[in-house]
C-alpha cells in the first residue's frame, strides 16, 4: 500500500510540477510581453526626444533667422540714418543756395567780370560742398508732365498753348533730394 500512496503522491507532484511549469511559462510569457513593451516604450521615448530635439532645433533656427533679420534691418536703418543725418543742416542751407542762385542771375547782368567770376567761384564751391554731402537737384523743367510725387503745384494758369495743358509752365523754386528722399519738392505752376 505504501507503494500506491507513494505513486499517487508522485503523480500529484508531477501534475503540480507540470502546472507550475505552465504557470512559469505563463509568467515567462508575460515577462517576454513586458520586455517587448519596454523597447516599444523606449522607441516612443526616443521618438519623443527626437521630436523635442527637432522642435528645439526649429526654435533655434527661427530665433537665429529672426536675429539675422534684426541685424540686417538695423544695419539698413543705420545706413539710412547716416545718409539723412545731414538733412536738417542741408534743409537749412537751401534758402541760402536759392539766394545765391538769384544773386548769380543779377551779377551776370553787371558789367564787372571779376566780380562775376569771384562770386561764381564761391557759388560753385558752396554747391559742390552740398553735393558732396548727398544733396541733388530734382530735375524738372518747363514742359514736363506734372507729377504730384515729384513736384508741388502752387497754382494753375491758363496754358499758353494746347501742348502745356496738364504740364509744368514755370518752375518757381527748385527742389532737392538727399539720396532717394526728396527733402524739398520743387514748386511749379501748371497749365490748365
């Protein structure tokens, strides 16, 4: 009888071992599944880090581009400032230049050639000094088509002939520009 009990116990142990083996196998299978998930989580962490890195890189590039644009804009503004820094002084000198031009017309009427030559030299020197600072005359003459972007119409008169309708009949005051900016518009009379 003892053998039967031993055999039964042995059979029970084998069955329990087999079930334990299956349990272990289930645990192993569960661990394997968890291990497979870990790399998936690592990949998602890697992807997340890659995305964050790409976002930071994009942010850096945008910031760098914005700073580069700021530098260019600032440099352009400084150049414009240097070009127009003399604007107030030149604008103040324009009435003197106008008076000089009127004086030259009257001096040419005088008979004294030495006086005319001396004043003309001073006039040219003064004009050259202003031109060297960037002052340019706005070129408008009688017969040109009137353009409000480049001239200021003081008045309209009946046109002396049909060709001068809507055109400049007379230039009353010269206009000047500093670089591309007009600092004083020419004053003109237009024909209607």
